[in-house]
C-alpha cells in the first residue's frame, strides 16, 4: 500500500497508544502467573497479537473486550507438550518466548516472517544448549527446540539485544533451582531490562541485580495482577519531534514517572526547539546505546538543527525490521537531506527544508512514521511505499495524524 502524505502543520491533541514494550511484558507475566489478570488500555498491533497467540499455544487463555484483556494464566505449567509458535515479524515475541518454552519443557517450533528469520539467536543456541535444550536450527526459521531447561549460570555479552536478558528473566524463576545471568560486558539497552523487572515485580516475581548481572531464585510462582498499560514513549517520540519542527501537538496518556528509557526524547526534542527559538547552536550528540528505537526519528530531528549532529551506539539497528541506519539515511537523503551512515550510527548535516518525493519504508514501521513527520517540513508531498507497515506497532497512526490536521491517504502508483 502506498501512502501519500501532504505537507501540513499538525495541531491538536493525541492520545499516545499503550507501550508495546510494557504490553508484551505484562501479557507474558499474566500468562505465567496463577489466576486471572486484567490488563487495561491495551493498544493492539501485529506484534502484540503475535505474543498473545504464542502464549495461547502454551496454554494461557485470553478474552478481549475492547482495549481490556483478561488473561487466565498457566501457573508456570504448560498445557501441552508441543506447540507451534508463529512470531510473525516480532523479535520481542521470539526472543522472549524461546527460553519460556524451554523452561516449561515444551517442544516448540518457532515460525517467523519478513526479516525475522535472519535475526540472530546465537546467544540462546549457545547458552540454552549448555543447560538442557536441543536446537534443530539452521540459522533461519522455522526451527524447533526440545528438552527441559535447567537452572544454572547463563553468560551473555552486553552488546547483544537486551531481549535475551528479558527472555531469561521470564524463564529462570520457573525452574527448580537458582540461576544467575552473568554479563560479560556492560549491558546495552538496560532501560528495557529495568522495564522487565518492574513489570515482573508487579506480578510477584523477584529478581536481584548483582555486580555483573542478575540472580534469580528458582521455584517462584507469580500471582495475578490487574493493571493499566501506560503510554509508549517510543511512539510519542514522533509527535515530540513534530513539535520541535514547528507543529503543535499535545500528547496525552504518558506517565511522567515512567522507567521507559525512550522518555529521554521529550528532553532532547524540547532542548532542540528551545535552542533554535533562542538562536543558539542546535544539534545533537547522542549515544543511542540505551535508546536504539529512537535513532530514526532523532535523525529527522537533527536534519532541522543548525549544526551537524552525530548519533552513535546503534550498530544493532542493522538487523531490525530493516537495516535502520541505511533506511534512515536513504529516507532523508531522498527528500533532500544530508545523512551519512557509518559503522554504528549516523552523521547528519542540517538543512532548512526538505523536498517531497517517493521513499521506500522497507517494511519498517518506524521508517514509515518518520517519513510522515518529515513531510510536515517538506515543500511537496511524500509518498511512502509500503506505508501499511505501521500496523506492526501503531495501526492507528495515520488516523491520529489526520485528526491532527495532516493529510495521509492511500494512492495508486502508475
């Protein structure tokens, strides 16, 4: 589907959808707990649906009523000995649930779509194989795991995805004995692990941070919990940057005390806007190690600064839904920007205004939404090829965009 976005100023109020990261975590905890949990204000997307269906395959029961999900958990005991788990394109679903299925002793076959089959699970193959699990894996999907995960010590490099740590944190409390996760180097994207631990604590799980990792007591049983999913700062980032580009969007449903690492975007965008309004140097020098999801929209922000910007610490973005370093630079350069990718980041030379043009989303929801925000400062329309990919995380994005005065609509290309 091709979406044309006309240059218009956005103005009004938008309710930011629920945090996808927190929703994944709450659903998993509720599914592993004993009893029935009620999770409110859920924003549905393809990734969230994938996690729900995967947990259903392990025996959890979900009832949906509008934006409320009632979850009947399995109490740490799988309902079936085998499961087919379709992760669609969700890396979170895949990496969170591999060790969970292993801890439950389920022979599970994992399926995936898009670029997901090429995204690595190397650390799991190594560490879970040392602790009771056999992989039938040939560096793609589908693949199958079988066996019963054993408690012990798990070693992870800090520069791999934090999703590996989160997956093990969900799984290890279910085992009979105590376990440790030892980080072999400083953990990147640690705020996402902090989010996991905060969620687990709500359901009664206990995790202890140590000097070089995490200690997890075995034999834990989680309890049901009723909660509301807070707004997603990684989605709010698009509108925060829109405001720094001269739009006027009021964002609702955000928790100012959130532990989401992406909350920093509010501060970065406001500082850029303040500096430009007060004729001060406006550029960004960002280490994105802990905030990788913000890199594409940070590049849009930097494009409209007054001095060069550099975004580093983002090498892992090469294996996301797209190669996000390359896709971000191509997006902005096709519209008249000046962005140069390097090994672990982007260098951005500012411009006064972008032109319109046709861009490829590469099937990446964050690239498509960045293009729509950039369009507010273009001189002609932007056409987003594959623009429907926003359904992965923010299906109502174009509806919200248009309610704010934008004009995003489907077109047919000749």
